[in-house]
């Protein structure tokens, strides 16, 4: 009896049409119907706009495709919902969505009935299954092809898949008739269909068996022979089931019982009640299985491959997922062909010996079924391929320590360790109620020491659970010892060391040697060049070995071309490193230290602003190095490798290789002086100086002390810096090293001008200039001239300052050094700004800023921004001034540059004052004042006092402002700063006028004018509105 048809129906199983109470609706042209078909095949799902267009057009869609889709959907809504909304067609980001009762669409009705039939077969309710299958097949309009009238490649592929589902339904129904002793009904059902599909061997076997059972053994044998020939012509080897059916028909024996309605087999391992986290991974895997579980139009089996390092939880995740899917149509079998075949009901004696024949029987048995197969801990693709079903509708979950790259059709997921929160949750769950305290620092440390690796976390929790006397702190104490951590992570049954050893045993001899060598690496991550040094190989061979270890999940690759160990894998690797000889280990460490020493000096050629007179001797020069041909490439390399360079210095000190400590210290000074961190630079250069002294290496000691003194100066430690440079100068003088003496004298001159000793500064800088000229160091000469120019700025000798900076600029251009040019331009801009040529000052400083930025010179960028802020403020552009000072301040803070921060805050406070933001101005200037005091910068302190007094004056506190201006005047005279002296006098004149003391005001103003006239600088506006003291950083 035909199934009752709904009042409203959309048919896809045949020619596409929509019926309303028997009346055919006009669905429009081919493209409009194609769009509807695509949405109905994704019923309840949002189809992205571009995918909808791709699926609904047979060739390249027109440029107006998006507009056409909207128009077609508008028309379809009117056609389908003329008697009330029955199909919702909505725009839902990022595309479009169709929703309606699935019973309305014949394909979804067919899918649901086929699912119910399989469930009834699983439950041994064969009669109900027959009814569902007959009703499902009636949804097809005769033997016509699904969506036969639509022409796109995607819709044709869906039509082919739907035809496969129809044949599955026919085969299942035919098998049920045969099992029920009704072979005639089976023959009637298949006689027009089976001969057209000899490639569906299981269908043909059912037909042959039915013919034989219905008293037609000769015809059965003929059909079997024709099918065999057809399969051979297709390049397929007939399976044992077809051969058995053919043999039985020839002998007139009864056919083998059909087993299509066998009971479901559930052989999954138990799920873990403590399963925690992996929310995102489960969502991705369930999304990947949606087609197999819900869409019977899928054309092939779905394969999901999960890989990851040992102990990361691959099997636990796969088993948990399989249990989540167990109540859905797929069923799990096993993890090897013989076990699978036995599970599928094949008697042991009938399981073929030949692997290909065994796989053929396996695939035949799976044809037409909905089976979930879990293949746990796979070693290789060769092991997996015979176990993959060919039939659609099956789902395969694979786990393995190695990435199975040759499974082209698999959805692959690489597991990482748990997040900290999930790891803590897992630990608390496994440790048991009451064994841990919420938010316990000890628990956080335990999961961190376990590397958030699920197996390690479970073992640690089990140890705590079964040791009532232990507290989490006791477990922390055990795990902190890196040498015994892996051995401690065993609970009798689960052993982390054994898990890691199993992964190691799967490596080739070359891969094992690489694994051992990498364990020696001192830093946190590495590239192919560092690995090549360890392996004593080419970068190409090193890259191949590194990628092999990534594939085995013994290394990770967080970013391209960088590799690293998981913490626990690194510890395990170090136990393996002892398998080589001590001589081999020492040679490998020597190569990697030489690699970092040699490459750091290659980089320093582009980074050092002065010649550092230190010859580098490398025992074994690295055979291969990255190409560092520009400053940008050199700085990028040091920036990336700095943690490894730091670790290499620590290793060199541990091994007593003091030459490497001194050499790497010298090579890194140029980078660290510009980029920091200066606190590390202090420690590095101090260690290098100490090691050089112990070796009796006077030149190495002098070089390290010179670097140390420069960093101390940048940190504002002027007294210590001066003492350090004097020690360096003495060493250079003992060596008669003229170039080293020049560098030391230049640095001492800078400290003198920073501390207000302008006479001493001139003397040191002039001596340095003579020595730099003697050794023909153009950049050294330019630096000394810039220093002399700055001293002249501070003492008001602007003509001499301009001459010095212009000559320095010429020398830097001859030397072709853009950073040195930037420094000369910036210093020149300061003098131009001080003498009132603000336009030229901005031009010079913005040119300097561009050069600094192109070289990524952070100190220079900050200095130029700060000086631009001063000129902008002097020109009345306070918004631009504030922005520039704030950018400079941010950079100075990142670097820990205290003098720079003080100068930027001082300039920022002045600009804020003029915008009437007095509170912020006072805060900035007060902070600047405290920094200048701490550093001992008398002139900076005078400038900040002048700025702070201007804020008081602007807010009506004239008397308090007068007191502060008086103290600024005293500081300016102490620091020999005539510019700040003039500004303090002008401020005092303003305060006198504010309180009505005109005579005193005139007197102070006259003295300020005399100073300005002597300095030949223009008169400023009101107090606090003119250019601040030039920076001396």
C-alpha cells in the first residue's frame, strides 16, 4: 500500500518539482531550481554565499551572481509560500539557509526511513525494517535519477551518491526477503537492477544466491560468471563471497545465509569518566563526521586521523568521541583485519590468508552498512590502508603518534597539550574529592611541571589520590627535580617513560641520533642552521631530520622554520643523549657554541655603531650560516635567537669556555645597546669581564668593561659608568690600543656632559677625536664631533655647535652609515631649533626619524620623536608635541631608559600645561623631576623645575611659582646652563609682575634678555612656552 503523500511536497528523487495538494508549482528556470536544490540538500544549514554560487552554476558564474541569488530566492519565497509559509528561505550570515519540515522533502523522508530500517535490523525487527524500506523506495519516482533535470557538477555528484543510497536500500530489502525465505521477491526486486551494477559485488552476490534459492541454479551460475567477467574488465578482482556463490550455484548447493541484518557489535573500550576539555577538538571532529552520520548522500567513507606526541590523549579523545557517536547509526568494529572480520561474522576458517583477499572480504561485508571503526595507535599508512572501507556511510577514527600524511582524504587533527584550566580540572577530577584546594598554587605548578600533558596529569593525580599522607606540595617537590621527573610519573600501570620510549623506538638510527643531539641544545627553540651545527650536517639534511621528528610528534613547529621540544620530551631526550660518547657530546656542544659565536659576530658587523676592537677566534667556524647581508636581517636574527644566545653564554660558563662568553658578549653589545634589555646586558658584560680577567685576557676584559660602562650610562648609573670606563681606558693604555682608548675617552666625555662637567667633557672628547682621526675611524670622529657639539649647545655656543654637527654629518655621509647620519641630523636639528630656525629643525629631525625607523633603531626613534615634540611645542603645535612626546615616552619605558623617560615627561608636561591640562602637566613634571634627581642630572632638574613653576604660575599660585623658579635658577647656575638660567629669570619676572612688584620684574627680565642676547637666541613668549633644554641622552 503506497505511503500517504503530504499535502505539500518537494521532490528531488527524480525530476525536481514541488506539489501543493496535487498541483505542480512552477519553480522557475534551471538556475533558480538549482539554488533551491542546493539549499534543500543542506536543509537547516547555512550555506556560505560563495559556496551556494559555486554549487548552483555549471561553469564560471556571472559577475552578478550574488544579485541573482537574492532575486531568485525572493521569487521562490512567493512561489512556495503562496498559501502560508511552508519553506523558509532566509539570508543568514555568511550565506543563506532553507528550513522546513523534513517530511516535506522526499530525499530527507527517504534518508529518515532508511535510518529507521537499519535501526530495526539492528534490533532484529525485520518486518518493520521491510515496511520502512518499501516506503523509502516508493519515494523514488520509478527508476529515474535524482534531480535529473539539473546540470551542475556538484548536483550531479549528489545525484550519483543518492543513486548509491537507493541501491543500498534495494540490497538491504532484497537481503531481508532472502533471509525470510522469499527468494522470489528478492529476484523480482533485483533482476532489472543488479545486472546494471556488476561493480556492486555484494548486490550481485545477493541476486545470485536468490536465483539459486528460487530454483534457478543455472541462471545463478551464469549471472555469477557474467559478474566475474565484468569485474575483471573493470580491473577488480572478484571477492571470495562471489566465488563461493558461483561455486554453490554450479554444485546446486544451498547458498550461504545472508547476513545483512546481523546484530550490532559494540567493542569499544570503556570511556574515561575523568575526560576533561578538548571542547574545540570535539567540535571539529563532530563537524567532520556530520556528513557520514546525518547525510546519506555522502559519496564515500569519512576518515578522521588524530595524531600527537605520546601521552597527549589521542586514544582517550578517540574513544570518548566514539562513545558519543555510539548511539548514532555508525557501529565500531576493531583495529585489525582478522579481528574486524570475526566481528563481522566471518568464521575463522573462511578468513583468507592473502591480505588483499582479506581486505576484499572486509570491504564487501561493510558495503551497505553504517559502521564506525576505531583504529587506535596506528604506526603507518601501510598499516591503515587495508583497513579503510570503500563503501560510503562508514566512519573511521584513527589515532597515531606519527602524522599519517599519505591519507589524502582524511580529516586530520594534531592534538596539543591541554590548556592550563583544563589540565587543572583534569587533575582535580582524577585526584578525587577533597584532595585539592580550589585555586591552589601547588596544583597549578603540578600541571605546569607535567607540561599539561593529559597522561602525565592523570598519573600525577593518581599518585596523590593513593597517597593519603601526601599533600600537593609534596608532589610538587618530587616533580621539580628535572632529572627524576619522568621516572616519578608512573603509577604502576601507566609509565610516561615507557610511552616516550615507544615513540623513540619507532625512529630510524639517523633520527635517533638527531633526537639525542637536539637534547644537548641549550636554548628553548632552534632553526635548521643550529640543528645542522649540532648534527654536523648540511641544513637540508638537518631540515629533513627535523621534519621527520615533527611527523613523529617528538618536536613541534610553533612557527615556520622554528622547532622546539615539549618540556617532558626534552627531559626524556636528555636521558637518551647519554647513549653517545662523551667525546661526541662535547664536539656537538662545541660546534653549536662556535655557530652562535661566529654568527653573532657576522650580525654585529651590521649592528655595531663603533668598531669594537676585539678579534674573534672560533675553533670550528660554522660550515653553514643564515645570510645576514643587511642590518634588518642581522637585527631580526639576533632578536629571534637572543634566548638561545643567552643560553649559550650560560652553557659556555658552565663548561668553562670563557672565550665564548667574552666573544658573544662583544658580539651582542651593538644589539643590546640599541634594543636592550639593558639589565641582561649588564649581567652579560659583567660576566664577560670577570671571565676575561680569569683568563688573563686584557683586551677581552677591556672590551667587556667598555660595553658594561655604556649600558650603565644608558641606565643613568653615571658614577659606576665613569669608573668602569676608566678601568677600560687603563687596560687599553696598558695594551697601547689606540682605538680602544678613543672609544673609552669618548664615553667618558659623554658622562661628563651628562653630569654637568663641560670642561672635562671637552677635554675627553677632543682627545678621542684626535685618536679616532689617527686610526682613521670616520664614525668615531663623527661621534666625537657630535659630542663636542652637544657640549657647545649646553653652554650656549651655538655657532660652534652648528659647525661641529655639520662636520659630523659630512663624515657620516662619507662613511655611508644611515644611523650615524640620523644622529648627526637630530643633533643639528636641536641647535637649529634653539636658534629659532624651527622649520629647518623639524626638517632635520624628521629626516633623522625616517632613517632611524628604516633601521629599527629604537633609541634613535625615541630621541628624534622627543626632539620633534620640543620643536612642535615651541612652534605652538601642542597637540602634535603631546603625541610625539607620548610616543617617545612609550619607547623609553619599553627599554628602561630612565634619562629618556625623564626628558620625555618634562617635554610632555610643558605641552600639557599650555593646553590647560594642569593636573596631567604637574604629574608629568613631578615624575620627571624625581627621575632627574635620582640620576643626578642637575641641568635636567633645572629644566623640570622651570616647567613645574610655569604650571603653578598658570594656576594662580604665583608666590609658590616664584620659589620654584628661584630654585631652578640656582640649579641652572650649578649646571652651567645659561638657557635654563634665562628661562628661570623670565619666570621670576612673571611672578613679580603677578604680585605687583614691577621693579623686580623689570630687573629679572633685563638679566634674562642679556643672556639671550649673548647666546644669540630669540626672545620666547611667556614663561614655560619656549623650547626646553636640549636632551642629552
